[in-house]
C-alpha cells in the first residue's frame, strides 16, 4: 500500500532534487541558515511526526494571531476611551481629527532632512535664498507677535493668575479665542519646519543638529495633544514665552539674512542663547496635569541640550559668538 503524499513534505523533497520550480523558489526564499537546518529536519520526520509538527506550528501561529488581535483590540479601545476625553470644541479643526496625519508629516520631515534632502542636494549647487529668508524670517516675527498678543488678550493679560489657571472648556468668546490661538500656535510649528528645509536647500547640513531636528519634530507632536485635550490654562504659558523668544530669535535671523553690513547690530546673539536657556528652566487641580509634567520634562531635555551646545560653543572652545569676532560671522539664517 502506497504511503500518503504530504504536499509540503513532498514539495520539500522535490525541491531538494530540483523537480518542483514553485517549491524550489519557496525553499530558496529562505535564508541559508534556515535552508541548512529546517529542510533536513523536516525531511527526516516520519509522516506522523510531520503531522504533529505542522499541527504544533499551526496552533502556535493561531495563538500568536489571537494574542496580536487581543493587543490590537485593547489598544483601539484605549484610544477610543482617550478620544472620548477630547475637547469637543476642537472637532473638525484642521489636523485635529487624529494624531496620524501630523505623524505622517513629522516622519516625512525627519526622513527628508536626515536622508532624502541631503542626497538630492549632494550633486547640486546650493540654492541662494536671501530674499526668501528675509521674507520668511520677518513673517515668522509678525506671526509670533500676533500670537503673543492673542495669548495675552485671551487669558494671560485678562484674568489668568500665573499660579493655577484651569482650562475653560466653555464656548464663551474668550474661551474660544484661547482655543483658537492654541491651535494656531500648534500649526505654526509646521511652518517653522521650513527652517530645516532651507538649511538643506542651502547645503548647510552642519546646522541640522540633533537639537534642531528634535525641537522641530517634538513640538507639534506634543502640542497636538495639548490642543486636543487642554486648549488653555496653565499649559499655555510655555507657548507665550516661546512666542516671545521667537520674536527675538527670528528678528536676529532676519537681520542676519540682510547681509554682512547689518551684522554689527547682532552683538546680542550670545544673550539670545541665554534667554533660551532661562526659559527652559504646587498643587493645582489641572484636568490633565500630565501636560504640565510633559512641558517640564521637555524643558529639562532642552536645558541639557542647550547647556551642551553652550559648553562646546562658548566654554570648551573659549570663543565668543562669531558675530562678536568679526562682522561676517556665519549665522543660522544668514545668506552667503
């Protein structure tokens, strides 16, 4: 009586002798390590042992699939429960439906500035973007001034105590004004990604540091959750301070882009870094206190990174900022 044919084992045997193209492709698709161990082991099994082996493999695979399905289901349920806590006033606003659209933008940004962009520019001449940089930098100054004004008028200058200010989730004009400026601040972080794009286009790759990319990537990601769940209150003080610093910082960049004749007015560059360091430096029934802790952790990380920059730029090398050494120092957005 002929033994039953076990298809997979038969394919293994025929593949070993080169009689089945499909089976041979499957075997050759395995790495050399697995071809040298798995195939001989399967060929050595009796039909009964082979069936038990396949049954065990199938059971393990099904158990893994069930576990993965359970984990996925649990994660989806957690996400749905989290979204139920979201601020309903924000529903329908651009990029606020879920964190995934912004995640795609951020990942694309990181990929472009760290890999694709430098490779595209490798065999090309650097772009000369002086007019673009002047317009861009002073536009960001104007935007930052407007956001400062809105943060002040929607809370920090009209009722906030600077101690324990809670989010107003009502639809009053004042509360909606604060929510709107929080969203605009969040969206401005994507605009500021152009900083890095301009560095890449001008082949200033040395300016694209870990600190720079980390800052531009993490800010919109964390602020999406801030706007989605806590658009207002104590957590926005960080944004107000950031806007104030950006008014000064982008004014500096704008003047730098005007050319060497204007760089004599940039003696305060080192003090700008000091201001940035200062701003990265009680009990309160805040609905989402985690955002306050995230801001604190975020500030601590930036403090460490800026201190590292300060040490290597101004202490270890014992040098002054380039604009203090001569009138032609290279600056962040200076057009050569």
